C-alpha cells in the first residue's frame, strides 16, 4: 500500500542556492526606477533588486536558459519556453522546438529562441504563435551566439561554431550579410556602447572589437585562460572599460582608449564566469558562476580593480555534514567538499555567514590565492558546536578528511579559530596513515573530545587548546574510533570502536566504567543529551538504541538496504530519523519501537539534522549544493503516527524548490485526515479486560451517601417565591389616576398528591420488563447512565412492589448487573448500582428465594473478578514502590 507524498514531513524550501551555470539577466524597471537581477537557480528564478531577493515560480525541470525584456522574464527547460510576469506567474508557454533550447533573445514584441538542432524560431510574445522559423545546416553554420545590434531595426546578428557571422532581417526572412570571421568558434557576442560596434568572444581567448557596418576590426585582445565566457562594457562616468570572463573564474579588465590590459581580478569565482554585466550608469559589475555565488563588484579604488560590494554565496561543492547551531533553530552549520564551513539562516539569507576555508597558515593562503593554495586543509567530515562561551572563545571543533589535526572555529568572528588540536607526539611530524575520525564538544563549551583512527581518544581544552589527557592505557579501542559522545553533565564519555565495542568512561578521572560488545561493527553514534538515549548505526544497515542509564539496548530497528549516512533525534527524543544510501529517510518512534514514516528522495541524503524547536528537518544530498528544509506537519495538521504496515511502499518525494511550497499537498491528504477524524476508540479493547465507563465520578461515587448529602444541603427555611407584578398595573377610575393596592393572596395550595401520576410505570421499569424476555439490557443501562444521582435513587426505589414495581422487575435489574459483570464493561457503575440496590431493598431480597439465588450468582462473579484485579493492583503497586526506592 503506497501513500501519496511524505506523511510526516512536507517539502518546504531549499537554503544555500544562489546561482548556477546559466548567465544572469539584468533588467530595468521603469516605474520602480531601479535595476532588477534575475538568476536561474535549479528549477526557480530568483529576482534581486541588488539588495533583497524574491523567489519566483518553479518549473518542472532545471532551467537551462534565461532572458528578459522590459516586462517579462523568459526561462526555458529542455524544449519548452516559459514567460514569467511579476517575477512569479507563468503567463505564456511556447512549445514547438524538438530539441533543447540554448539561446534566447527578446526582440520587441517577439522573442527569438535557438535549439541545439540549429532551429531558430521567432515567437509572437502575446499570441504564443510562431512568426518565423529558420533551419541552419549544422555543418556550415552551427549557431553559438545571438545578438540584436543596437539601432538595427528588425535585424539580428548570429555567431557560429565555424567562426562566421551572419546578419539577418527577421521581418523579411533575408540574410543581409555574411562575415567571414576569424576561423575560430564564436562563444559570445556583446553590443558595445558605440553604435555599429560589437565585441566578439572566441574560443581561443581572443576578443575582437568589430565594426559590423563596415566589417572592420577596430581592436583585438587576447586572454590566456581559455574561451571567452562573458563580455560587458562599463558605461558609467566616462571610463571606457571592457570586462571579459574566463572558464577558470578570472576576470580581465581592458582599457579601450589605450587598447591594453588594465588589471586582472583573479579568482573572482572558483568556477567559470557564467554571466557578467556592468550596471548602466554605475561603477558596478554583477557576476555569477556555477560555484553557487552571485557577486556585485564596485570600482571605486585605485588601479581600476574592483572589490566585492555585496555577495550571496553558498557551497561551491556539495555539503557533507549539517547540524543546527544553538537552541533557537535559526542557524544551520554546514561543512562542504569545497573545504568551507558556512552558516545558513532559516529566517533570511541576509543572516548567512561564511566561516571560510580551513587553512594550515592563513597568511600564506591569502598570498597564494585559491588555485595555488597548498596550505588549504581537506574538507571537514565531522564537527561539533556549542553556543555556551562562544563569545569568549572558539565554540566549534572540526576534523578533516584523512588529516590528523582538528581545527577550532569561531562563530562570532566568522573565521577559523586560534587552535590546532593534535596529539603532542605528532607535533613535529604528521603521519599519513593516522587521522581524526570523530569529535564532540561538551555542553559547557570547555572541552573537545577527539577520536583517532588508531583507537586513541584525547581531551583538549577549547579555551587554551592544551591537551588534557586521553582515555585508556594507550588507546581507548583496538580499532578506529567510529564515534564519541559526552553526556549533558560531563560525567560520562561514550566511545564506539570499529572492533564492535562501546565503552563508557568517567569524563574527569578517565577510568573505564563499563564496556559492552555490539552485534556488529558500528558506523556511527549519536547521543540525545536530554534523555540519555544513544543511537548506534551499524555496518550491517541496522540501528540500535541504547539507554545510557541502564546501559542496555532498548530498541533495534532494521529496514534500510544501504549504508546509514546520518541520524538525528527529535527535540523530545521520541523520534529517531535516519537516512541511508538506499535514498530513503525513515522516522522511527522510540516509545512504540515502530516505523511511523518513510519516504524516498532522488539522491541519497548524506546528512540530516532536526531543528531544536522541532519545526524543520534539514537534509543535504549527494551531488547537491542545497540544504533542504522539510516542515514537520505534525505541528500544524492532523498526521497519522500509527505504525506503517509491513507491505508499505514508500513514495518518491520531490526535493523542495527555492521558493516556499504552497499548501498544494494538503488536498492530497484529505482522505488520510478524514480517516483519522472518523476513527473512534472501541468501547472495550478486549473482552478479558476490565473497562470503566467514561462517566464523571459525581454520577456514581456518592450514590450510597445521598441521604447524608441531602441533609447537609437542606435549607433552614423554605425559599420564598417573589411576588410577580402584573403586566398592566390596575388603576382606579377618576380624574386623577390612582393605582389599586395589591391584595394579599390567601390561596392555600392543595397538598393532596395526585396518585394517578405515581401509578404510571417509569421508562426504566418498562425497559427492564421487556429485557426479561429479550435478554437485551442495553436500553435500560443507557437510560440509567443518562440520569443523575437523585434520579437513579428514585428509579431504584421504584423497583420494589410498594414503589410501583414488582419482583420480576427486581430480578431483571439483578440480571442486568450480571450482564455488566460478565462483559466487564462499566465496572464501577455495576458496583455502585448494585450497592445502592442492596441498601434500598435488603429486606425484600432476604425474603424472596428467586432473588436470593440471583444474588448468590452475582456474589461469585464479583469475587472472581475482584480477586484477579486485586492481584494486578498489588503487583503494580509493588513495582512502583520498588522503582521509587531504587532510584532515590
């Protein structure tokens, strides 16, 4: 049985995605009088006004091409072109290409698109119809660049992989002129500020500034870093500067007056420059690249070089470990394969921080630049953070892939910390085959515990970086350390070794307290400090949960079919959420020991972390730059937390997009919610169980004491009825109206009681008489349950012959009590009703043999049931008393 979507977690949004390989687009908004920047990120378009971001709509697949005109943003995926209005709504869709679109050019009321099969289509924007289609022969003219030259009416310039250029009139569908070119493939075309002048970027790294009116080359430049990926001209404050981007991330700035290289901006991006645009009229350059960075450079310093004015950047290589930082659930620390440690805010991206790259020597690293940096540390594989004392000293400790030294990081200063933590014997030389594998930091932020591949476990002071000792005589374990954890009170250190042992050590004196052998080799451990629950992942894809108080395995879960990558606990410690290489994310309920949620994702989650406030689950995935947020639906809607059946087939869930998800998935779960709302607990869970009624105590507890209650509540003098005034007060006739004086009422009510009313049988008696023949006692019992204590006494008094009842009715009542005791349902009501019945009618019962026989049967039933109950009560009380005394 498959269930639609994820039951417990709903896709919310992605963090840390800012740019891709698609060039950005700059557009001017006339009414707002400011420039907007559109960037394609995965399946979404983000729009910035150079300071704030607005997420746009989401397309079904990743966007491959982007363009914009005055009103619309055009984005294509595969062979379909869409137009967005107001940055979010898809208002037009253009379908007609057979292959993937790779070039776009808005053109007045039309938009031009070119696909990889060399088909050019001119679309009418409003009617979505094809205005013109031109097929080019790939062998002679493979279109690689597209430009509308300024002031050239109805004309477009096409560049080709063969190196030739063609000028077309798309209104008359005529080739106007063919440029011989330079024998090298054209990669980009850019309009210069001067009319008729175009910059042509070639695959060889040459830039040709060409006059297309006279087919003359005005100037020629060469770049050493490969093909030209982007060109832009600076039009502000009279500086004739041309910028060119390269595939290695460098930018060259050329002085067009002196026709020479002005300066270079090396490592502007760590990957190819995808898009580059000077903001018209301002000394600002906008760049984006596939390294997930978007930067605005300002040219206000000497030498003509630019400095970063504003930037938005995430990981340029996939994150490997993510953890929530602090208790407010607003920051996620993330370590990536690019060697950086970053903090992403779940509130707003303006609070994002980059703590930089790990480096052996910061000063030398800065001098060498990114590409030649031999001082860079390998990527972080594990880290631990604590907010206590983070403003006084470093609060994060991290270990690096295949590296012996652990580093500290300072969250407040957003930089690498002061200390390098490694054993003293390796202070002068660094062995290749020994490295740190696991780290933890104490809840007070004073100490770091580091596990090594040799089985050694060391303690360091975070403030001074001094080595404070190690666990075990030489090593804590024979195998490599797979995990270390410190409890919340700094009493215990728990270590797991690859040889299959878990050991408990006293934190301060470093003595071994307890050691236990596991069923298999552990691959990682995770401690929930508040509840003292330790999750252990094994190499055989199973998970165990160990209680550190009793030091016993309390739960074991199996169901994953791949290596378990990461685990996280919910804040209350009730759920353990695990991710595996089988692309599943599973939620295990610890109290019940059951799987309550499971869903599949496209790429396996390498790391998971649950918010300390319980509102979001965050995940990082294989070959993915983003951190994905999943909202915990149990906080805001009705979600089934029942165990999943054995034949449950998890469904594939699409990863969250860049804009927050709408409530589209709520409709799909209506059936599930309806099923839960209609679910009613059965009256009795099992026939052998004694079940109490749900009636309040006031209905049955005081039935025997009603006469005492009535005496206590009896008023000292009878209440006086207030005299009611007539609606029209009567007046005497005459010139002056006078009111008639009220007369005393001397009517004395008759105290003769109408016996005709008492002579009638009550509904309860009638139901009991019927039940004698049918043996169905539900109707009289339901009637009795609906009455109050006084009415119950009246009804039971009326069962005796002198009260208008009969012996048959009394016998029927006793049988009703017998039925209640047989079914073990409404147990306390049966006791209360029987006690009141015996109190009222003891004389009659003792003189009637039929009733005596029925009472003796009831007595035996009561004895049996009560003996069983009393044994269970005594056992429970005994266990409870022992637990109280044992734990104190």
